[in-house]
């Protein structure tokens, strides 16, 4: 347990940030999952829309420091490759 006022405030801030980050990370994961499901599906228009949304969320998360910028780039690259492979097959 924190003893000083400064440590108590730091704990409050930490818990608040953790709650926000968990919500944002969950939203990001949901958008990635929806994009992957759209890519696996047949609708090209829905695939493009979900892909754009996922890329946007990844860029925003990387800019805010929620995830590392290289992780965002890696995930975007993998999504794009899967989209391209799906388009070629279907």
C-alpha cells in the first residue's frame, strides 16, 4: 500500500490509466478480429471497410503508445497480406 500522498496519487493514476488502456486494447482486438473475419468472408466491400477501420485503430493505438509502432506495422502488414491472398483466391 502506498504511504505518501504522492504514492497514493500515483496509484490512482495508474489504476485509471490501466482501465482506459484495457478498454482501448479490447476495442483494438475486436476491430482486428472483425477484419480477419471479413477477410475470410466473401464480401469485398465489407472486407475493405473493416480493413481500413483496423488499420486506423492500429495507427491510433501506436500513436498513443498503447502498442509499439513496429507491432502496429507488423499487424497491418499481416492483415494486408491476408487480404491480398483472399482477393487472389476468391
